[in-house]
C-alpha cells in the first residue's frame, strides 16, 4: 500500500468508498455519517474544492483506491485554539481491508513528526461508541464535546 495526494481521477473511487461506508454504518446501526445527507454534501464538487484548499490523500493498493483522508492545518469549525495540529477529516477505508485505518493513522502521525506538527485532532459522532473507543485505543485523548453542527466528541493526540 502507498499513500499519495489525491487527484481528480481518484474522486469516483473516493465517492464509492464513502457510499459503501454509509451503507455499512446504516446496516450496523452505527450513528456516524447520516446516509441521508453525507453522500449528497460530500460529492465531486466538494472534493475538487477541498483538493484546491487542503491536502486530500488516498491510500492505494496496486493503483486501486482503498482509503481516503483529508488533512487541514486549522479547523475553526470545531477547534478554537489553533494549535500546531493536523486536523483529520473524511477518513474512510474500503470494506475488506482490516487495519487499514490504523495504517493510515500511523502514516499521518509519521508525516506530522516529519513536518514538526505537534498534535493530531479529529471529531466523531458523540453516539458512535465503537469509533470513540477506536480513537481512545489509539491514544487519542477526549478533549470535549459539542452540539454544532451535530453532537460530536473532539479527540487529540500529541505526537
């Protein structure tokens, strides 16, 4: 597997991964990305726009996109203190690739160290017990909760 910056030709595969994940969440009764809006809001135009503003990465195995994530260096929507951090969004993996999420988090942590970034930060649905536990097990620390734009928990890991 290799992780590279995404390009426009990767967008259809990214959208398919997100669609599969939303269906998987719904099937498994996991409250994370509402299947009624997520794939509508996070469409081709969204990904083209964020590719021009931030760093959108894809994980590939033999040229097949198997994972995606977005890195920002600020996130005023959820975090108000503007620490030296990578803010992780849109992290999703293709079904059938066990432990890929951990491999991606390891990559982000290594990249942060190389770039002298002190923290990794992310948010997730407050009611998603499984994902909250996942981040806690990866040594993220709970940094609080919020209600807007949805009930969420904030996670931070010092690198």
